[in-house]
C-alpha cells in the first residue's frame, strides 16, 4: 500500500487526494491572512525536508513542490481569487484599492507613520523606489520590504532558500539571460511559468521567457535582491548546467496538473524549416547599489587606492629614479597612479550597476 504522505507527514485526515491548497497548508478555507499562509508553509516545508534523503527522497521532493505551488498561488492576489472562485467562493464588490508599501508596513507595525513619511521623502529626493529607500534607511530589512511590495502589487513573495526550482525550467533559461534580467525560473504551475525577480517583469522580458516555454503565460514572483543573486549563483554555477540553455521555444515545460514535465531537449532542425529570429537583448538597466554593496565597494575602492600609493613608491624608488629622493617624476607618479586607481574604482565599484 503506497504511503499517504499527506496523512503521515502533514497530519491531513483522509479525504480528497491531492488535497486542495488550503487543506494542504493547514489553514481554513478561503483564509486571506497572507502571514498565516506563509508561516504555515514555512513550518510544513521544514517538516517535509526531514524526509529529503533516504527512502522517501522522491516523495519528499514532490510534496515540497506541491507545498510551494500552493503557497505561491494563495499569496498572489489575482491567482488566489481565480482559485477561490474555482472552489465556489463568491466575492463582494471591491471597496478599496491595494495598500502601498508604506501603508502595508505601518499596518503591520513595522513602521510609524512618521517613519513612512520620512522614507517616502527620501525616495523622492534620491530617485529610489520606496522599497529601496526603506532598506537604505535601515527601517526594515530587504525581505520585509519586498513582502510589502508584493502585497501592494498583488504578487507572491518567495524566500529562495525554501524552494527548489524545477531543473527543466532552469535548463530552458540560459545563464546569460538569468543574469542579464535578474530572473530565476521556478516551475510551471497550472500552465503558468512562475519566475522569481526583484521587480515585476516588464513586457520585453516576459516575451523573452514566453518564447522559451512555448508561449506559456509568465507570472512574476518577487524575491529580495540578495536572495535572488545568491540563487542565480547557486543554480547557474559553472558546470551546473549547459551554458547555452535550451533554444527559445525548443522544449515543453508545461504540465496540465501544475507540475513541470520533463523537457524534450533541443528539437532537430527540419529541412527547409526557418530558424526563429534570435530575441533582441535589451541593455542592462542600472539599479541602485544596496547599502551593504555600497559599503563593501567603498572598502574595496579604499584598498585599491592605497595599493596604488604603494605601487607608486616602489616604482619611484626601484625603477624610475632609484638614486633620487624626490623629483618631478616622483611627483607625477604619486599624483597620477592613485588618481587613475580612484577613477577606476569609481567607474567599476561605486557607480550604479
């Protein structure tokens, strides 16, 4: 008799299998508390990970994927409404629009109203997004700010330490595309490709990804910049997968039940069949450095300039004028070399990316 992982691991009573998203995440039917949904997901994720090695490794990974898809559906405003309606829920007419990032954080008591006003003023003065301004002012951390932005946009937030992306989806997107656009494909859920990103994807990036997944619709899932950068480095590490990725539109990753099907690989070119045009790559959009990145880069810049002074001294004493204490050449070396180093540091480390 096959193991009932829902009952044995999650304590879900006997009933429909697989259970609906609410039963799976152990919350009441049509629960709208995003915090409770995320909290239950995190707890259940930890329970199932105990079985991630050994006899039940495959069952554990399959259940982890189910939990992730259920959480991402129920924390995405649009997808949750569609799911709830499919389960028979009726919605009253909308009374008010979505809250902004600062309103969400004030309501959750992360900020006072005065702190929210100060952050908004700082954002307008510096040209930053409000989320980045809140993080730069150290009023909240990046994860909390990103969750608030996701709530404002009606999207899901994902902690990429808690989710294992589908290998087929990862293989469909080359490393250069993932790094250029700062995106990480997660999996295909009910015919929709879920993609982790720092910002909501724009139309050009969506079209690039749609081509690679046979026209499947694309949905953004927000992640913090630090978490996304670390995940891209992990899943696209040298040797982790083919550098080129699958050709756009070359393999199917859409499954009917919400899971990603095994990819077909690259299709062989038929005789006389035209090669699809290569998508035009957009130039990289420079984003503000985070406070942590800026501090680290400032330290590196200081080290670079300091070593340039040492290099100037060594060149002057042992190469250019070894028998002269200080002359015009010495002056040019001590002035020019650090200046060049400072210019390089500014262009590569301190400018916006």
